[in-house]
C-alpha cells in the first residue's frame, strides 16, 4: 500500500514499481487507515512537519524514516520518537547533525541523544534489537557521503563496462 498527497506522483510510483517488480501496488487516499493497519511504515519525503501523530502508531510497528534530512525538517514527531523502544540511526553522528527528527526534540529537551544507537551496533550484537513483539522501533537515515561515493563508483564501473553514460569535465 502506498500513499502520496500528490496523486500524479503516487500513480507514477505505482506503475513504475508494478512494471519493474511485477507486483501489485495498491494506492490509498486515507493515510490514517494505512498507519492504523501497517506493521512497517517507510517515510521518504522532504516534509518540514511530522507526517502523522506519534500516538497513532500501534505497538509492534517499525518505522523507517529516510527523507527530511535538514535540521529544521522532520517526518516523525517527538511523541513517536519517545514511544520507540529502539531508536536506530544509519549514522548517529550524521543524524545528530542533519536530522530534524532528532535535533528538534533534543533541542526542546524532549529526547536524550544517548537513546539513539547506530544500526551497525545492533547488527554487530553490541545492542539488542527488538526484544518484544510489541516494541516500536524507529530507524532514521540521512545517508552518508561514503555511501554516495560507493554508489557513484558502482555506476561508473557499470557505465564503463557497458560503454554507456556521458563524460563531463569538472
């Protein structure tokens, strides 16, 4: 299920995913119903304000927020952040510098930055992941430059191998 306030974008996304992956994508015009029914919510917007009230998230839900990467913008409110049993970041350092989802509640005294852990530390077993079925988990990523360099290099290698692409002088 997908929701986008921009009907054109939502329709394009639906067609693109269905064509590329051969799966049916259902669209919804009721974002609150999606939130009520979802076990996993992925937010990928440039929103300045939280997308939904944190108290509306049911126990056991996982939320990934990969959009809004400015200190003044956020997809998630402080209610949700504080309800989360686990708050993981792709890079805690990057999120504390760029993610309004964390910066705003920290500056308001509504979030202790010590609650935020790097996702890598969960993967390495330094911290527990979800402990109970009812745990609410949040993952925030703003991306890191190293990821951009790796993806750019991969694109370059493929373009070179396939003799495609364009050359630009800097």
